[in-house]
């Protein structure tokens, strides 16, 4: 008789989850796993059938009050047998007492509602190509921005403080970060990283549409012309949608951003690009 067990992943097993995400067409970053694991080493679960990994999920806690669920995948040949439900319940148990967020596929909203999730808004993934060059602006390398300043600015766009994540994210291999600093004040920043296909910008936070566009152009300027570029925008920010469409990008798919508790008071008018669908 087969035995199904669920436990915390090792770091190497997180590569299994990232590979599954790639197979599902989610296009993860090439170096996401190290940063994700560093954020919360206990926040990734694997389901094993007779010691073979067949399912995964992330249940990452930020400061014990906010959590995010992602990487919810079961190998196709094992779906419909209860293995996914089992690892889902384990993730919910790990984040008990948290306000939990997720970016789920639209046709699974009804199932997420059964677990107490409520729709906040949709996020749209756009795809385009790198083109053009940046104009002269007050852009600086993200590495010149102190972590305290970066974390303070980031806090308006995320439901919890995430210094550990930011410290790792801004130094990812095969990535580049830029910030707009004016009169000594941070007014926007963005990161672009290599993915399985092309490059993805995330986050992209800015005090104005002009700053967001300058950051977008500056990040894309590091790429060869014509390389694929992706940007995940909240559909509730018309300026973000206009930026993507103005750059000739087209919609690839949408996700449903949902929470179990109250929708966090994020500064969506200044949020042009979601950091990552896997960790929020």
C-alpha cells in the first residue's frame, strides 16, 4: 500500500517546485529558489508518495502576521486523488492566524473561497520585447540604496516588512536593479531578472507614471533588443496597464489576488509591477 507523507522541503527540493512551476508555464526566474528559501526556510512543503515527490506548495510567513501561498502544484498523473488537498491543508495549518494572500488562476477562485479567500483584484501578466534606450534621469544602481531606505519605501506596497527577502532579491544573479532617487529621497525602484523565458520586471514601484516608465526603460536597456520581457500589473492601476500597453506589451494571462482577511491597504496607484506571483 502506498504511503503519502508531507514535510518541509530541503533547499534542493525547492528546485523541484520551481521546475514544476516552469512546466506549468509560470516562467519562474532562474535564480529565484535561493532567495525564496532564504526568506522562510520552513515555508515550503513537499508531498511524497512512497518517498517520491509528487506535490508541492509554499506557505511563507512574513513576521508571523502575513503569509503567502504559491507553488501549489501536483504532478498531472496524481491529480484528483486527494494529494493536493492534503498538502493544501498542511499549508493552511502552517499559516494559521495569518492573513494569507495568493495569486491563483481565475478558474480556481471557487475552490479558494471554500478555504476563506476573498477576491481583492486581478493581476495581469503582460509580455513584450526589449526596445529603446533610457533618457537622462536621476536613476541610480539599486545597490547604492541602503537596505533601511529600500525596506521603508517597499512597505507601502507589501502587507508586511520583508527585509530578508529584499536583501536577497536585490542581489540575484543575472538580475539588475535601478532606483529613482531625487533630492536624497527614494521615489521608485525596480528589478529585472532572467527567467526560463526572457526577463521579468518585478517589482516596479514608482511615485509617478513618468518615473515608472523611466525605470522600465532603464531596466530594459540592459537587454539585447527583441528579448522577451514580462511585467505583472494590478488591473486596478490604470497607469500600470497604460504603461504596459504603451510599451507594446500584450496580455498573457490573469491571476486572482485573494486574501483570507481584510484586503491590505497597499498603495496600488504607485504599484506598477508585482514582485512575484509565488511570494507576493
